[in-house]
């Protein structure tokens, strides 16, 4: 299982535009085989801060997600242009939970 958390900050005044675009993007990404969870949250304290929480069946599913998200998502360049600074990914391992998401071994 591959677990990824990504933090990013959106340019000032562009949070609503980013959120709307991400909503469309997520629908396509969730259809990638092996994607067990793909959740995007927006900070209540600072609406320009977003977090992605992703769970993939395995490394191959994660690589397929990367391929699809960089080559097959219309408008991806527009969303990337709204981000201020780097994407900050963290990779983790499954410890507990996820039964409702269908996570193996949960």
C-alpha cells in the first residue's frame, strides 16, 4: 500500500478557483485502478492552504496515478499555475484504519 499526503498553498485570491478545478480533477483520478482514497481538504483557518490525502493499492497504482495526472487531465496546467511555492509530499505506511475506504488489512 502507498500512502501520500501533499500540502500546498494557492496564490492569494485564487482559492475558490483552485477548489473548483480540483473537484473536477478528483473525479478523474478516483477512476484510476488501485486508487483506494483521494481526498482534498481546504484549511478553515487559511483557505489558501490545501492538503491532499491519497491511498493507493501499491506502487504500480501510484505510478499510474502520476501518469494520468500529468498526461490525461485537462486543465492540470491551469491548476498548477495557481499554486504558490512547491508541492510538499510526505510518504507514509499504513498503520491502522481505513475499513470504510476498503483499505486492505484495515
